[in-house]
C-alpha cells in the first residue's frame, strides 16, 4: 500500500481546521510534457518550498512537483510548533557527536528557528505566529532533568530565552493536574502551518518557480543531467532535490531505509469561551509533554483547542480520529468533556532512529533531506535552504548536518513497522506506569 494514497483522495486536502481557515492557494496544473530546468524539486512541503524560494531568488530556473497539492502532506497538517533547537536535547547530542560539533549543531538549530521567522516577516506571511512553547513533565522525577537542561543551555550556550517552571506555576499556566514541572522556551513559537506553507509557495511563485501539482515522480536517473520521470512527462535538470520526508515511498531506497513514516493525529474543538481558553492555556503558548507518545496542544486564533495525540504504525488512519484523540485530551482536560469536536485529521511524518534529520548527497547532483521527527516547521524550511546553498556553491552547513550518522532501521523495509510498533508499545506502557 502506498502511503501517498492510503488515507486520502488524490489531490484533495484533508478536512482539517487548517484547510478550513487558510486563505486558499491557487491550483497548479499537472505536468503534461517534457521540460528542462536548472533544479527539479520533488515535494511541495516546507523543504521543497524553501529550497525553491531560495534558489529562484538566486537566479535558478526551478520546477517543483507534488503528487498531490502544495502543503498537502505534513507541512499542512502538523502541530504548528517552531522549536528553538534540534529534536535531540543538547546533553544527549554532546554524547552523540561530541561537545564541539554539538555546539555547531545548536547554532544550526537556532538558525532554523530564525530563518522561519525571517521568511514570515520578509514575505508578510499571515500565519498567526505567536511566541512560546512549554515542555511539560508528566512525571515528578523529570523536574531535576529539566532544571539541569535550563542551566546547561543558559551556562554553556548563552541561551537566556528558556526558564524552569515549577509545579505551582505550571498548574496555573495550564489548568490541569497532569503535569508537575516543565520548561518555557520563549524563543520557540507556534503558527498556522498550512498558511505558512501557502505563504512560502506564493513567495516562490512570485520569484518565478514553476509548480506542477498532481504529478508523482516515478523514477530519478543516476545521470548528469538528471532525469525525473513522471506519468506524462520527464524533467531534465542539472540538479534534483528530494523533499518527500515521510512520503518517500520507493522513490529512493537509501532515504527510505533511514526515514520511517509514522502517522499522527490532531483534533480541533469548537471555539471556547475566553474564560475557558484562558483557564486551560493561560498565556496562549504551545505545549508539548514529556510522554514518548507525545501530546501537544495550543489554542487557535479563534480560541479552539488544537490537540495532537496518539500515533499508529500501520498505513491506515483510525476510523474515528476524533474519538481516538479525544481520549488523551480528556485525560489532561476533563473539563472539556462536553465540548464539541469540530475537526479531526491525520498525517504522516518521517522519523529517524536518532531523531536527527537525514541529510545526504545521493549523487553529486541529487540531494535528499527528511526525517525531521516532529521538528519539520523549522528544520524542514532550514533543510531546504541548505540544499539551495549547496547548489549555490556553499556546502559547509549541509556537510555539518550530513556528518551526523543516521543508521538504517533494522530488518529492512518489511520489518520496520513491526519492530517500531513493539518499541512504541513498550514506551506507551512506560508512559502509563
């Protein structure tokens, strides 16, 4: 079963709160003939859109293909959280790659955060950008680790936009007894993800990028120039950038062996009263908790609770996503028991074993990135800019990201999901007990 078509109608956006509220983007035709360009980009999510925008602004003739629509995948369905760093915490990253390289990677994470904010400002993208992400601990014992994390970032990385939150304060901030402490990062932010993707696409279109929707890449040649084959035409290009993330499928085996698709799900309540909205998230920040099977939530611009929770590892989404996600929501906020759920949708993201992005040169003229492991709002946009830098002759930051080893998932493609499902069962039980 192809994950591109397992849960969605071809070329149709999901019935999400984001799709219902984003300013519609123009449609683009499918490819119907052979064409040539400087750079062919496969995937019109954050990575592909960012790469296209940066390359077009530097004078390249750029073509972007998407099997569905612009922003159709995880870029238009996610929790909307823009983190300050990388998916892996700095002490763990230091153990993984050493202190010096971890420090360089921290700066890349900060660059990613700033790039997203700069693009929003430069291109006047209306996407409800707001500051603040709270990482909430669901176990008392995690408080000491959080205190050490804050001290480590403040002392060794001069990062003063994060602070420790104790039990009394977190319960005032969130209006629930589910959490015991946490960290508040005011350098992190949250936004309307589909509006952000649309804004990048509009900027890229103005810069001269050619988009072809409902055009699935079938094969990428190992030649120079590279030839990307589709059902109704071939693209001949000097470079090809693969920006498919969890939807990589069989397009490239090396990427697919290291980037595993998993499904995630979000619901949107009916609009809440001002008093109730302020009770559950006092300061209008985003929240992500410490569970391995993570819960994440925030308020929309019209005061709905957008709540993400639950994951599965089959190709198919749950039959009733609203009920599937409502259960963990009520574990945190039982006061919402009588609140109507207006939207429920799912999406597919890409993860890696070490939760660091997979960044790689497959050939001298074919680059790939993916596996953002839930940090795609910032890192997806940044990865696209790094691929553009390589084509423009500056590869140092791309090479730094590529130097982080990303192992293959064990057992080959057939064993990936069963092994991950067993691991997730273990961690979900650990979350509970």
